[in-house]
C-alpha cells in the first residue's frame, strides 16, 4: 500500500487515496470509537435496570430496541444532512443528541423514560456510523473498501473497551452515575475531535459529486428496488447478529458465570470484529461487496450453530471470538455494495436507509430474543431463530450474486 508523499493533509490539496485522506480516516475512526458507546452500554446494564425497575427481560431489552430505532432513524436523517450540508454538521447534531440521551437516562425515574432516552442515544450514535462510512467512501478510490470498513470499525473499537468501562462504572458507582458521566465526558471529547476533522476538511464543507466515479456494478435493478432488497437482507442478518451481541452478558449471568464474564466476551467478540471488518475491506477491494457479504453471512451462520451446542465458559469465550471474527464485515459490506452499484450523490442517504434496515433487524432481534427467553426459560430457541433469519439473508445475497455474475459491468480502472 503506498500513499502519495506529495499530498500534505491540507484541504486545498486534497486528492483521493492521499495522505490527507488517511489523516481524515484516522480522525473518523476516533469519532466512531467515541460516538458508538451508544451501541453497547445498554447491553451491559440490562440486568441492573431490570432489577431496579422490577421489569421482565423483554421489557428491559426494549431500551436496546429504542436505541436501535434511534440509530436507524438517525442513519437516514444524518445521511441526508451529510449529503446536503457535510459530515461535520451531522456529527455535531449527533453529539448533542448523545449528551441529552445519556444524561436523561441517568435521571430517569421509570423504565419508559429510560427506554425513551435511548432513542436519543441511538440517534447520536448514528451520526458516527453510516454517514462516516459514506463520507469515507468519497475520500478513496483504490482503497475504498478498506476505507469504508476502517470507518465502520470505530463501532467495534468502541465495543472492545466501552462494555468493560460501563460494567466497572456500574459496579462502583451505579448505572445512573455511569450514564451521566458518559453523557458529559464523551460529548466533550467528541467536540474536540470533530473540530480536528473540521480543520482537516477545511472549505470542503459540502461535497460535489459531479466528478465522482460512476457505479461499477450493474444489477439491472432500479435504485429503489435494490435498496429494498439490501434492506431485507440486512434485516435478516442483523436479527441473527443481535442474539449474541445483545444477550451474551445476560446469558452468562443466567448460566452462573456472571455479567463481568459476559462483558469480557462481548469485548472479545467486538475486538475480533475489528479484524474481520478491516479484513473484509481488503477482500471487498478484490472480490467486490456482494461476494464479501456472502462470505460473512455464511460464516456467521456457522458461529451461531456452535452457540446452540456449546455453553461451557471456555467454549463461550472461543465461540464469541469466532462470532466476532466471522460477522464483523457484514454491515460495512452493504455500504460498499451501495457505492459499487448506486450514484455517489445518493450514497449517504442510501447507506442510511440500508443501515436503518439493519437496525430494525438488530432491535427486533434483541427484543424477540428476550421474549423467547421469557417464554422458554433459555436462549437455545433464540439461537435457532437467529439461524432461520440468517438463511433469509443468504437467499437474497446468493440471488443478487448470481444476477451480478451474469450482468456485471466494470468501469475502466484508472
């Protein structure tokens, strides 16, 4: 990998794949690592909140559902803001929403208030995921797949350290104080890093897409039809993904291993997910987004199958690492597919719509897994439910891949 040495990180001399592009990408990764706390904190405190409010597991899991709905709505809304006004205003709005959500959750006096505040938490986190992936895709051409997955990795970098921080904070100071401290401290840090990104971008506040490369893959589907299919596929894979990610902490508590062990498994899962995400970027630059998505979906199904048959402490650590390694590149693959097959001027919005669909899958998957647990007293059936939804995803991806194999049109490489 070579980076042009004559491209200083100054906005007036910006070129795709340049040193300035990599500098922006590094800043974006830090922003994603901070803002994505909203994806993982609620997973750690589900049992504590359930106990304080005297709720069922399904009712407590609705906080995650609300966060995911906010994340999905924010992905579309912030994507539109980014397409029209630039990435910095979008992240600025997200930072304010994150602060309001966490501080409000810390002061909630009823479960419904705690759940409602997590809609704002999800809205804030959304600005640091889908819009950042779409924006990073404009900074690169040769290494676009790698750049998108690195930008998306902020979500999993957050998952490697935030669960442990939240678990320790909850143990020592309580979940309320932990939420308030996150709301204040994390937002202040994001303001500083976003200011750095604003300096790096300079006068390039709003991106012009007039000279952007055309789509590389022609599936002979309308943009709306392809978006709908990718959305359904995204729902399927994310219902399956939600079971371990949302409930691994509670699952370990129910098995008698303790929530601290579950938080460690979640961090391990997401740490290996970083490897998977970056690796999938290298893979996508070589074989394309659709084939990369197929590989990830197949591997995710294999890991879920292991969860059904093994529940010892050692095996759960191993399977959690496998799950992270197998599925980390799935969601960024959708952003890569969008850039390969749709106009660049719609990238932020279309990626936001597909991410919204993935959020629907995650939120439904997190809630229905809790409901299945309440009904059966175990998570075995929830893992099987995840496998069924993963099969839906595979069916759509294979269908699109077969269509692309017959009708792929590549633009000349420059």
